[in-house]
C-alpha cells in the first residue's frame, strides 16, 4: 500500500509504502529508502515502533542524522575524502570535517528518491528499490546501478539484499542506517539493552574516526561484546577510543569474515519488553554506533525528543576507509562484476 507522505521543495512527491508479514509491520519512504517505522510485538503482544524517525518529510530533508536510510555509495568514512584506484586519485564530497561520511554531501543514497516497486514472492512480500548514480556523482567514478530488495518474510524477518554494477572501476559499500530502540522510539536510553557481537577484534580509530589500520583485540576492553552485556556497562570508562567517539562508534571485525550466505553476527535484546533482534550478514564488518550525537534537538513521531544514547545503529558493512587501507577486505567493484550483500534482521520476544 502506498500513500503520499509529503513533497520536496521542487514538488517531487514522496510516498510511504506499508508492508506487513509474519507479525512485523514496516513503512518505507521513497526518499532515501528510509525505514520510517518498524513495528514488532513485545512479550505481551503489544506493538511498538522500534526505529527512530520523523512524522514529516521536511525534518528528514533538513535535519536527519541518516534515520532509517539507505547509505551509499560508501557506508562510513573515507579519510580526507579521497582515494586512489588504478593510479588515479578521486576527490569525494567532504561532509565530516576533512572526511567523507556515508557517501557524502547532497546526493548520498539517503537523500535521493528511489524508484520503488512492490512484489509478492510465495509467502513473502517486499519492495524493490532502484537508483542509478551517475559517473562522478559525489566524486565517485562509474555509473552505479543499484538495486536494494527489502523483504518481509512469512516469519516476520526483514531481509535486505543489495546489488550494484558499474561501468568503471569504483568502490562500493552499502548499508542501512536504522536507529534501534527495542523499547520503542522515544522511550529513552538504550543503555539497558543487551548486546552480543560475534567479533574478537575491532578497528581502533584516530580522533577523526578513521581506522588506524591495525585491528585490535576486544579482550579486556569496553569493546568486548563476545558475551551478551548491557550497552551501558562499560560505556563511561575513560578509554581513549570512547573519548574519541563520545561513546561507541566503531567497526567490529566479525569472526566469520565475508561469507557467501548470511551468518549470525549479533543479538540485541531489550529485557524490559523482551523484544529481541538477531542479525545475520554476508559482510565482514559491523559498525556499532551508540547514538552519541543525538543531542535533544530532534523530535520523533512520538512527540518526544531524542537525547544521547536513545538509540543505536548496527550497520553491516565493509570496514571504514577501506579504499585507503590495503590490509582491509577490498571494496573495489569493476565492470562485469556484481556487488552483492545481504543482511537479515529476525525478531522475537
Ligand atoms: C557513524 C557516526 C555518525 C552517524 C551519523 C554512524 O554510522 O559511524 O560517526 O555520526 O553515523 O548519524
């Protein structure tokens, strides 16, 4: 089902698509492919929207820190907004100090209008989202044709499949930027949520949040989520990495590495409601961001303001700054190849 959500300044109509299957309900905008609401039941069967967002298009356009959006062409940061590929240096749109964040500037994939087509496949329902980014857009080489598939399965899982092709060698790293609060959007801090991540190493960063290049063990650091623990448990320790990021904003090196099929990598649980999110992915990395830059200036559909730590993001991806880090798994895509990535979100209570 599709309804008008609002209009951009140039008159472009933005639609909101509604899907429901297997006990999960979601709403997706053509603008940015944004998941503006995802509703799941708690242990007593009460539904809540567990994603931060806005109830109007104007806030999404002017103020959104990527709430629910598709991220491209490159998830997270590329240092100094440049990289060299096949001997040629490309300068990207810089939008985070001296770095390029989440595809950069005015035409990141979170800010474009996607072509959306609904589908039903056996017991599953979903949306195909298409976008073509022209050669040179935001500084990236190659015409990048992107197709993202959002599927709601008969079990209520939300599956995201990404595909992209190019006509020139380029770099690609697509992800989704949902801000989770399993107690419900606007209900306060996520510090009591419990998180487990199947990773023994993470990538420490410099003060600009660019990886230094050497993965470090999580053992004996606040970054150890190998056993499930409350997010707030070590969040206020005076660890240099927490100081740089005002909390957690780091990439975990998933123990499983790149996998041909999605494999389980993380479980997030809100003990108060019982709502639980399990994630599986084909990707080698997970960016866990503890909502450090939410500062009480944005108001959600609940009418409540969002403060620091009122949500967290779990972004499956290749590692930040890979185009400048020869030791990281490659993000290069060449003509004739197809970029593929899948992440599955399963819900229980
Ligand atoms: C990044 C943060 C950034 C946030 C934007 C996250 O993916 O890691 O550093 O501030 O996105 O809202």
